[in-house]
């Protein structure tokens, strides 16, 4: 069980659409009780699950996320990047990933300082990419942001390797993979 964010953030379209909320609740309430063990990725998540679903208390076991299953290869080509001074945000394009906050911050920096920060986004479009492109255009940020779709492992590894920092603003958690990958690559992490 990676999260129970559907309880706190049920208004996001990715939770409301396609019965995602009902499907997750069905799984938690009907399938997990039949399991011998249920794995969570952190003590914090285990505690949250026990609060909302006390009947699962004796079924939960913490198994922290590990980066051992990722294939970290070194590559040289950087797709769509002409300079190496950029911040990398690896997250699919869903509203809860909170890309909009970063775009607002870039707009603020552009209007109130002489700093122009380059940001590379990459991930699957889960329905929010068109909106983010429009906001980027409205904010006059097209020369500062690159919206890439889902990338190969090699390109993602290369973004991590060559970026100045990793940013991750997702509202879901408590555990996510991009911060762990930032630490793997010894990159500064900007997170909420």
C-alpha cells in the first residue's frame, strides 16, 4: 500500500475520475483484509492506515522503498536541453503533482528578480499537460520550461545526472521515489 491520499485529496480529478476513489476503497476494505500481510512503505503510512482502517492494524508490515531495482545507466545525450543549468521535476502530469506551484514561483522570480530558472519536466500526461502548457504560455515562461513526455530510463538517468537540483512538489505521499533518486545522484532536493 503506497498511500491513502484518496481520503485527504478526493477532489482531485485523478481521484474522482473513473471510480478511482471507489476502486481503492473496495480494495482496502475487501481485498486487504483477506491477505496474510500488507506492505506499506513507511512507519508514517502504517500509522495513517491504522488510524483510518483500524481493522488492518495486525496486517501491516513496513518495507521501505529501495532504489536497488532501478537500472542507473550513464548516458551522454540530453534530450531537449541546450544547457546544463536546469532543475529537474520528474512527475507525471496530474493535478496533485502540483506543477502549478512551480510555474507560479517561476513567474514570481521572472517578474521580481533578474533570475531566470530553467526547469525540465517529464512524465506521462494524466490529463493536466495541456493546462500546464497554457499556464506556462500565459506566464511567458516558454523559454524557461521544457515539458517532456515519459522518457526512457537512460534519459531520466541523464536528467538526474546533469541537473543542478531536483524539485518534487507532489501533494501525495508520505514516500515518493524522485526524492530517493535525487539522494542517489547526490543532487540538492527542493520538496514540500
